[in-house]
C-alpha cells in the first residue's frame, strides 16, 4: 500500500505543473484581449474627439457669419466660442486689411479653430456680400494647423 501512495504523490506534483502552465496561458490570453479592447476603444475616442473639434470649428464659422450679418464684430480680433466640452477660437478678417490683403473689399475671411482634449481642427471660410447684396458663404475649407 505504501508503494501506491508514493506513485499517487508523484502524479499530483505533475498535475500541479500542468495546472500552473494552463493558468498562465489563460491569464495571458485574457490580458491580450483586455489590451486589444483598450487600444480599439482609445482609437475610437480619438476619432470622436477629432469629429467634435471639427463640429466646434464649424459652429464657430456659423457664429461668425451671424456676427457679420449683424455687423457685430471687431476686425482681426479673436474671440472664444464654447460648444459643449469643445471650444472654438474665431477670427474675422475684413478683405483688404491685415492678414486679408489679398481679398476683395466686399469679402471677409473667417478663421475658426475647434479644440477638444488636445484634438484641433481649423476651418477657413470666405464670406461675400454687402449692404445691397445678400451675405453668402462662398467657400469653407479645412486647413492644417
């Protein structure tokens, strides 16, 4: 009987090693899945923040357009515009002055930079019109910072 007991003890020691190896493999697979899920979620967050910054910049362009229609702006002076968690810095430049020397006198340039949590997007819009003609947004383009 004593001989059989020793044989069973050796089998128990072998199963302990196999259990530890299988446990380590399961933990590694779980850790790899968790890291992969985190990275995928982080990349989606960056895309959403970039889209939100673009939306804030577009809102800044729309706000500046309304200020131009109401003639309620100061040439070449920036102002901040909040949109939820994002913000926009907007500059309205009248044609033929300052940085807008190349524009016609009837045109105005709107530079709007939207930012949220380190993501920034910049839009430049050209507005045309005067007292006798309706105001229209001639063009909007995204530029690099």
